């Protein structure tokens, strides 16, 4: 019989100076804007999925984007179709672009080439 761990300790956040906190906030905003720009370019057709994968290999903020968000940003694909494509490619709903293997990337490219 397993006993639940009732004494979990939550980690305390690091103590940051106001300048460090402000720099982290500005970096987070810049990363969110970059990911939004990528999704917008994908939706408008300025970028292909293969190009986004290439960008993700060089930019951490893009690599941290969830794969489901990326697929849902493709024209004519909503959240339901994106989840179906991800299930077919055996990709977890929480998987990020960085965590996609070569087989999963090729499955996505093949499924979305239609």
C-alpha cells in the first residue's frame, strides 16, 4: 500500500532585486511577443512549419512554445483538429517544440502537407 507524501515542501522563489525582477519581466514579455509573431507569420503563410522548426533549433523562446499552440496557429486547423493530429503523431498535449523527436516532426510535416 502506498502512502501519499503529505509533507511536500514547496520551493521558495529566489530573492531578486527589483532590477533583476524588471529584467526578467522584460525578457518574458519579449519572448511572448516573439512566439506571437511566429504564430502570426505561420497563420498568414509567411512561414512554413519546417521553417518554424528550423527557427526553434536556434531560438530558445520559440523552442519553448507548445506544439499544440503551433499546430492550432496553422490556417484551417483549430484546437480539435490539432489535438487529433497530435494524437495520430503520438505527441503529448503538453509537449513543447524542443521536445519533439525527428519522427514526430516528420509525422507533423506529413500530416499537415495535405
